[in-house]
C-alpha cells in the first residue's frame, strides 16, 4: 500500500502552526521523493521551500530490475546522499510535521522525544 499525505493537508497544517505561533515559523521546508509534490506544495505557499536540484528516490527501487530503470552507481550514490541529507534536515527542524512518509518517521525517532512534532 502506498502511503501518501495530500499536499493540501500538509499546507493547511503548516498554516495552523503559523497562526498558532505567529512569527515563530516564517518558512517551511518540504522533503519528499516526489519532485511534483514538492513543486505543488511550493506553488500553494511560496514560504515552503525545497531544493530543486535534489534527486531523492527510494533507494531500494534502484537495485530492482523490475523498475525498468538502469541507474549508474554515481546516480545511486547521489540519491542516497540526498536522502540522508533530507532526513538530517528534518531531524534538526524546529518543528517536524510528519506525514505518512518513512523519511519523516525516521526523522521523528532520531529527534529528542521532547522536540516539537506533529503527525498528519
């Protein structure tokens, strides 16, 4: 089963944080393996940023021949480094809005248990 949190839910949750804590969260960061999802969320709210050149992907899919994609070792290496960088940014965030993504679950468990985290 594919886990997915809708872009509108993420943006609405972010806006609730901004209303509840005026001035405390002036900008957000979206981490996702979907470039389209990141672009869509950024279009909904320009204060939610993402690195446009990052190539996050499911690293387990890069080794499966059934994906039909032939990936070079350097592309796999870059994708893995980008994935770890995303998790590090999430784990170090002031407040983590965790979706149904395993990246956000991982970041949540790395963080101090008293850190600000919300699951949507």
